[in-house]
C-alpha cells in the first residue's frame, strides 16, 4: 500500500491543499487590510 506512487500522490495532494488554504488566507488578510482604510470609527 505504501509504495512510491501512493506517497507521491499524498504529497502532491498535501501541497495542493496547503496552497489552497494559504491562498484563501492571503486573500482574506488582504481584503481585511484594505477594508480598514475605509472605516470611520
């Protein structure tokens, strides 16, 4: 079960999932930072 092809697929999916999460968090952080300039507290 733990052959090279399986481990390479797991690694590729892990890197892909991390990339999607980081891209989403980066977008949310930039959106949040851009919104703070418009607030009039």
